[in-house]
């Protein structure tokens, strides 16, 4: 499975988990993720972009109470 196919599959799985049913036709991967995120009440966050970022340096966001 290619990287793009994996992204497509994960986006479809996320759609089903959040919205139920099948995702809209014609939307794949990042487009589908954009639709999910743009219509949600998720708090904004700043992405970390660094070629030196290691997995051990990443911590999850604080849990909402």
C-alpha cells in the first residue's frame, strides 16, 4: 500500500468514526481531512516544523476537562 493509499484509508476510517456512514464521493486523503477539521469545533494548534524534531520530543496536547 502506498503512502497516499494509507492516508486515504485512514481519512475514510476517521470519517466513519466521527460522522458515521461513508464519506462524500470525490474526496480523498487530505481533502477529506480538511472537510472534517474545517467543520469541527477543534481548538486551533500550532504545528511544529523542524527537521530536528524527534518522536521523543513530541507530547500530546492537554486533555480537555
